[in-house]
C-alpha cells in the first residue's frame, strides 16, 4: 500500500513528517528518496520534532550520520551522498544500524541507493517528487513485508 500526499510548502512537509513520526515504532529504517532539494532533510527536521527532539536537525552530508535522543528512542539520520558502496558503509561501521535485530531506534537515510544492499529487506520508503518550486508529491510505502 502507498500513501500519497501533496505538500505545498516546507512547513507542510515538516508537519506531515511530524505526524508520521508520532506513529512510528522502533526499530524502523526509513529511506528518503528524491532528487537534490526534493525535501528529504526538511522531512527529517519535522520527523525529529515528532520524536520529541528539540535540537536543530542539520543535513549530515559531511558527517554522514547525526544522532539525536528522542523522548522514547534515538533517531539516526544518515546521508549516504558521499559514499559509493555498501562495503564502504560497512567499513565505516554502519552495518548495525541497518540490522533490525540490533537497531534500537529509527533510522532515516538519504541517498540509500549509493549503498545498495545495506538496507534491511523490510523498510519504509518515503519518496519526494518536485512538482514546482513549492509543491512536492510525497509517497510513503512499506517494502519487503509481502513475499
Ligand atoms: N513543499 C516543500 N517541501 C519541502 N521542501 C520544500 C517545499 N517547497 C520548497 N521547498 C524547499 O526545497 C528545499 C528542500 O531542501 P532539502 O534540504 O530538504 O532537500 P534534500 O532532498 O534533503 O536535498 P539533498 O539531496 O541535497 O540533501 C528547501 O530549500 C525548501 O525550502
Ligand atoms: Mg538532504
């Protein structure tokens, strides 16, 4: 099943993400997909608010991963833009965050396609499509739960 919503502003995208985060259970891996500037990090900012995180969420492009303490469980926000393979991510020690038997918390990952094979079979995909300057189509679906 896929849930589709249209967002007409950055604030609306954050609000959608915040509401979604309030319903999320740990452990969970969520891949944020879409072009540069599509709204992935904006979604992460709203998502963090929904987990009770008041710290400012910034893009982890240079740090690869930022960790935040939520009120119930931690949030791990990855940006794989600068990585080029699953092996590279494993060498950086990231494997455990993508193992649902070990993960405690929620993982958001931007540019997961750069580390193909790292994500658990069961994960959520939130995809963003730019319609115009302020409009984004957001689609949420679960992968891997129907064989
Ligand atoms: N409806 C909308 N939802 C989200 N962002 C929007 C929307 N309308 C305009 N924007 C703008 O689009 C940009 C989205 O930037 P953001 O950093 O979230 O993208 P990103 O997908 O994380 O890009 P990158 O791949 O570079 O990390 C921001 O400048 C934001 O203000
Ligand atoms: Mg980003």
